[in-house]
C-alpha cells in the first residue's frame, strides 16, 4: 500500500494527513475516500484542472502523464514541473 502525505492546506486539510492509497486508485479517489474534499469539477474525466496537485515526493513512481493530461496541465494555475491532475495520477 502506498502512503500519501497531504501537507496542511487551510481549506482542504488544515492539519495535514497521512493516508493509505490502494493500488490502482487515483490520488483524487484516495483523497476523497479519506474525507479530503478535493475539488473535481469534471468528475475525474480529465476535462478540467480543479484537482491539480503538486507531487513533492514520489513523482517518478507515477506513470508519466499522457498527452491529454499534459494539455490540461498547461491550463492549470500554479503549474510546477511536478504538477499532476490528481484524477489521472494512479498510485
């Protein structure tokens, strides 16, 4: 099982969290399943950027983003080299 460490975020998770993610689960699904209400306006269909996250550690352990995700990421606010759409980043 993979652990996801969520850094404190004023609105989503003020105290931060450490959660266990199931293999094959997206980061977005894992967060939602553990009560962290990350926005996902397109219902995880890779049609928006509301679930944009920055992977601080373990980025190389994820499958690389596909072309559609890369196109969406180009529209994300606060884009960093290790940005992903949490709905597309599979654990």
